[in-house]
């Protein structure tokens, strides 16, 4: 089956070029770095050992930051290469990766482009984050006998069903990994069903993630702009959820005349589209990316910028976390919980089932089903500061417990991968 896949992807080069061209037009690629998607490196490979870490997007990159900091502080590799596949993750890498870490976009899974990538970078160890399995990329590591470790493995029920339709391909991919580190027993079982053999449960790396950062000066400026307004945040929204937030705003405006609704879309490039939809409803909008004035008559503030969720979570006490009213599976609600937000979500949280259940068990998260129940719940929180404060405190307690566990998990993960780490120049010289 892998031979068939390899042949089909080789023939798909014209289609893949058209795909990249469309993604460029949609703002989902960077023109100056498009060569990286074809396996053409934009930087030289440093001398010495090189450890390659791959995470698909922002969530994976954020999760692996504590591990990267530990690897660099303990000098466990001469150089680190980090790859991802989205523009937002590239911005995150530029802002938050330690100095000296190389970031590249992952090549598309074309055999020739994958070969170019490996021939240039020649990694000594691969750490693969979560669930983005690309057969040619993984086969490249396997054929070159590069040790590859799957970290924080996450296979959704949907992915499990899809890969089990291709058992020989899924087994060959799983056989690439010399070690699979799962966050819990459910994920360990799913990996074994796909053919993984050396599977260990070590806890969730995301629990070790620090709170999202924020620029203190910008926080002060934004606080002054919204002073006197009653506000709430709809964060990481997907198509359909901006309309639900708009309906909630319209329902609440009568009782809360100073209401300001902030919408931070999961994909900021949708800003223009979102504003057009909201204006069609007769709502006054301002866009953060355009520097629009946040005057008192603004109903909706569209925060279509990158890397500012930490700022927005510090501004808003009441937060709806998106990807949950639509069947996406949710977004990272722990980020809001760490910063003491009273959290509301829709019912679709299957990608974050463990943390959502812990938050619900402690009355730190409320589930709504539609725009009407969203308006009702947000309104209750905005009108009752004691309720909001209680939810906020409960959320922080849960994530503080998780953070302590996360530090232990990070130590376990480091110990697990230590036997596969390449020899560094420092260790060769005995220093």
C-alpha cells in the first residue's frame, strides 16, 4: 500500500503546486519561504548533531516549548530544527523559540521534496508531535534508520477509523517509531490498534505549558480603550461561531448597553469575511489588524491578529472558546483556564475531552448548545461577578494541579527519549 501511495504522490506534483498557489492566494503560505514546502531549505545545516522536532501547527508547537527549553538548557543536542505547516505556527516560532533554534516549514508529502529535505538536514533524531502522520516523511526516516519518537501521541476516533481502513499503511507508519509516548491509556490503545508496538503512557506534555504571554504595554493600552465597557471574548472561533457570538451580542445588548464583544478567529486571515458578515447584520465593527478606533459605538471588536490570545484572555473575564459549537473538536481551553477565565464552550470537545471533563467536574466550565444558550450563559456571568470569580478560581485550580503533573510528565518524557539522543560535540570532548 505504501508503494501505491508513494507512486500517487509522485504523480501529484502538479496538483500540489496548484494547492500551494491557492494557499498563497488565501494567505496560508509565505511567498518568501514557499521553497521550504518543496523541500528546499532556506538555511544552512549547522555542523554537529541535529535533532528534528515536528509539530503540525500552533497547538503542537506551544505544547513542545517546555521540552525544547529543557533540551537546549541541558545541551542535549548541538542543534535543533523545528518544523510546522502553518503561517500562524511560523509566527509563534519566531516569537517564542529560544535563540538559535531553526524553524522551517514542513515539505508537502511528495517523495522528491521529502528526499531533498532529508538530504539537506540529515537529522540524527526525530521527535514527532501528536497526530500528523505523513507516510513519505515517516518512510524517509525509516529508510535512513533515523530513530523517530512519537510524543504526546493523539489519534482521534475519526483518524483511527480512517487509518484502520489502510492497515498495511498504518502499520508501516507506526513501525517507523522506535518509541510512542502516549498521554493516557485510551491513546495508547488507539496506537496499538494502528500497529504501534513500543508504547508507553507518560502523561500529557501540554500540562507543562506555561501561560500564554502578553505584552504588558499593549495590555495597558487595550485596557484603557475598553475601560467602562462590559465585555466578553469569543476566542479561536470557526465559521458559524462568529454568527452565534453576534446573535448572543444582540440578545444581551438590551440589558447591557455598554456591551463589547471581542471575536478572535482561529484563522486571522478570515477577518475581512467576518467583518462583512457582521456588518450585514447591522453591527458596528472594528478590526484590530487594521488599527481601527475602538470607539464607544463599536459592537464587535474583531481581533484578527496573531499571537495575542494571551493578551485577550487577560482582558476578558468571560470567554467562549470556539471550535466547539461546530463539530471541530474544540480548541485549547487550558490556555484560557490558566489565565483565570470563566469558560463557556459548545458540546464538541472530543479533542480536549480530558481537560474539559476535569474543568466540568470542578464547575469551571459550562457547556452550551446554540447561540441562545450561549447568550444566556454569557449574560449570567457578565451580570454576576461572584459567579464569574468562582468559575475563574476553579479553572485556575485545575490547571495549577495539571501544571505540577506536567513538570513530572516532562521529566518522564526526557528520560524516555534520552537513550535515543545523538552524541553532542560537548559530550565528545568530555566537557
